[in-house]
């Protein structure tokens, strides 16, 4: 009776898939020299691997007869089982690669972007790639970025965070202008040009969001010694506009949140002499694997943003967006 596999050794130590593949290559070639060349290894390195296998199993694997090698009974038994193991592993890898093509992507965003941009990009994505599965997770910025950092969210579309997390990659998707929003009968509404100094003495309503844009505005006010206290913060632009209508204060609104048909009781004005913009970022954990669905969604979002930048409007359907590799809208930020 030939030797069995019930000897006293650890399978964790023995079952090295690379070693098994190299072992099967030797069996196929019946030569260490040819197997080493096909495996792109030196012959001594391959011989050392087989010596370790023989030592771990406590059995010889090969019998050398001149320049030819033959399998021992134990080597033949290992060859049969190794072929099954490698075939099973290859099948699993093939299945995983197939699954990755239709893997579900977890997309994160915040209330200040979700209804104005992300839902439109998802609608266009569905037209271009109907089989792509995306689940949307909307939350406050800190929570979304924490989920990206921990790998619970695959990709996020968010305003540029004030804090940069070590493992999170950021890429600029698009940049938009911020405009002053105030009651239609406000003292500044009929002023030909509005500058930042005109905000002196005004009460501000701002978004409750730890983004670099909010930080940029407050820093500018302090730097220019403009007294414009923040009287309240809110989570949504809709609430913000309602409070402006009620004359609770004035605020800033990104271009995407300004209605196509402006409300008659509100006025949207540019602030001259100061470049106030909001950066929309794609964020992901750079340490985690990015499957094919991830690649597909990111490319689609880049194309959408490029079209929006070039045409100055959102695409209505997939036919309007170029399908070539247009790249990102701006250089990648790390």
C-alpha cells in the first residue's frame, strides 16, 4: 500500500499554491530545467522549493534516472490531488472574476449633493450600463468619509472634506461657483456689484458640513475682518432657502442647488472680487481592491462631469455623452 496523507504535518505549511503549481509544471515537463525556464525561475530556486515540499511531507517526490525524472508513488498521489486543488482554485478565481463584472457598488454621498448631482449621474449610468448595480448611502459628510476609510463604502461623491484621511484617495470631479442667496427685496439685491465687504453686519445661514468650502468662507471673513456672524446651520439647501425667505439671514448656494426657475422671493447674486467655489470630489480607499463595477462607475461619472463642464449643462441621455476615454475633469488630488 502506498503512503497516505495522514502523517503529522501542518497543511498550512504544506499547501502553498505556488509550490503546487511549480510541482505540476515539473510533472508536465519531466525536467527541472525546462520547468524552471517556463516558470521563469532559476533551477536552484525551483529545486529548493521541491526540497522543502519533500521535507514537509517527509516523502521523496521524484526519482532521477539520468536526465529524466519520474514520480515516486507518493509523488503520483500528490500530483493527482494537486491537479484537483489547482483546478478548483482556478475555477473559483474564474467565478470571482465573472462576479466582479456585475458586483454591486456601494456609493456614498451627502444631502447637499445627492438630489442635485448624484441622482442625475445614476440616472444616466442606468441608461448607459443597465446591468450595473449601485446602492446609494446618503449621510452627513463625516460619516460618509469614515465609511470610505473603513471600506464600508466603495466610492463617495462629496464636497472636498476639510480633513484628509491617510488611506482615502481624492480626485476632483468638478468645481462649481458659489452664489449669494438673499431675499428679493434685500438691500443688496439691487446693488450692481456685491463684494465680500458688503456682508458686514449680515447674519449668515450656512450648511452644517465640515467641508473645505465652509472653512474657506469663514477664514475669508476672519482674514478681511468682516463681521458677519453665523446665526444658524442647517443640513439641507432647501431648509436654508426657506430660512432666507423668512429673513433669518442670507447665505451661499452652489450653482447646482439653484433652481432652473428661480423663486420670485429669492435673489441669487455673484460675489465679485472673491473666487468662492465648491469642489466635488470622488473618494475611495486606495488600499482596497476595485472591481470592474467600480471602474465602470468611475469612468461614467468622469464622462458625465466632463460633459457638464464642456456643455455647461447636464446630459439628458447616454447618447449625448462621449463614450471615449476623456479622463477626469481635473488633475487627481491626493
